């Protein structure tokens, strides 16, 4: 444990990156980075958000991630507070994650930590030193889609720029891919009224199938006698519910005894059904889906996952999105292009399907 002291606050930082196991970097910290590293290590947490917000473009050149270890350890401690509670039972973790970022100040700090980390990873060597992947996986269950998108942005950098995800331990890689798969799965496709381009258009809810805001989730649970029981959760017009997605999730998990392994799938359906009637929130869900597909493709998710995600007609849907005339779709079109690029990469690299 290291302690960083300032004149106004003392922050205890958990050392997640073991320097003794890192290959020593003989080069000095670049002058362009030195001042920023010092500032991010020592500034009071109350000032950290504003410091990170000011950095929208990377102007510090290529750098060794080794030099940023102390900063990343501080960021890890911040993520850990919201993504890995000490006393939360495993079966309640998903509910905890849903509701733990409702405090505005906490949300902004986490968001800008993720945003800055993605910028850093774009321009750093030795990304394998990053040790907060468990927190990123957990934060994919946040009810706030701004946080989810920030996590996906960082994971995309890892998946495209390195083999970081494919080198994770089997347990961590499996957990991450499972959550990404829930985010990336089809909503029904163009033939069922849920084409990507149609979902990106600002049109009344009445022009979509009535199931757009319906939560329908089926799963099996194993009883004490060893027999499996089929459960169905069906709630219509979820967008009219006044409760937050975290509260709805909590009630349903309790009422239907949803097992831990099925909770992320349920949460994904809740978020989408609640958001669909709101154009801005619907776009966030579309963007999350596209980013999740790209990450899974680049990280060699496996034939079983990719065959379901890359269905016939997906490329046509992506091209349709690019043809929608709306200035509000800049981020969506960028995500669509990234997904198309990932699919082309996959087709040129057939070994990923072996």
C-alpha cells in the first residue's frame, strides 16, 4: 500500500500493479508527461474530475505505461469503490452495481477516469500492465449507459490495439465475453421491425412493434430436488415505470429468484425496454450494441458467439445506418463503421473462427 499526501487530503491507494514483476523501463519519464503524471497522482480527488475533463486530445506523444503505474493505481482505487464492494454477497452484486452510480459526483469521476484511460491506452506501450479489467467487467452492469459506453470505449481500444483481452485468464475472459454478448445480441432484426437504421430514426413509438418496451425474459433454475424449473418474466410498457432500472432489477431478482448467472441478461433487457421510447437513450443502447460486437470480433470471441451475432443481413443494416440523414448520429455512424471494419478484419483473418 502506498499513501499519497497533499495539503488538503490523504488518499490510500491499493497497489494493483506489482512493480517488482514489471520489466524495468530504463528510459526516463518524457518531459511532456512528467507534469501531468505528478498532477494526477497528487491532486485532491475533488479536483481530479476537472483536471481530467480538460484533456480531450492527447498531446503527450507515445509513452511507456510503466511510467503511469501510480496514476493507474489511483484510478483502480476509484473504480474499486463503485465496482467491487467489500461486503456484497455475489448474488446481490448485480443489483449493487445497478444502483451504486446514482450519485452524480461519483458518476462523473468514474466516467472521466475511464475516458482518460482510453486516451492513455491509445498512445501507450505495454498495455498488458493494466490491472483493472475486473472492475471494467463489473461496470458493464451499471444502470447508467454513459458509464457503460465509457467502459466499452476503453475495451475497444484494448481489443483493437492489442491482444490484451485474449490474454486474460480463462475465468476473466469468459465473464467479460458473457456480458459483452448480452449487450451485442440482436433485438429482432430488420424483418421484425427492429433494424438498426429504423432504431436510429427519431420516430414515434407507435411505429415500432408493441414489444419494443416489453420485458420478456425466460430462464431455468435448478431446484433442490435436481429438477429444472422454467421461469418467465413478462412486463409490458416498462418505459412507463417510475422506478429506476436498479429498483426494477432488485424487485424482479427477489420475486423470481433469478440466479446470478442470469442477472446480466435480465438487466440488459430491462435497460433496453425502459430506454426504447426515449430517442436519446435508445441511441445509447444501439451504440453499446455496436461497440460490443466490435470488441467481441477483435478479441476472437469464438465461433459459437460470433455466428449468432454476425447474422445474415447485419452488414446491410450497418450500411443502412450510414445512409440515415441526421446530424445527431455522428457517434452511431462512427460505431457502425468500426463494426464494419471489425467484420472485414474477421473475414481477412479466418484463423479467428477455428
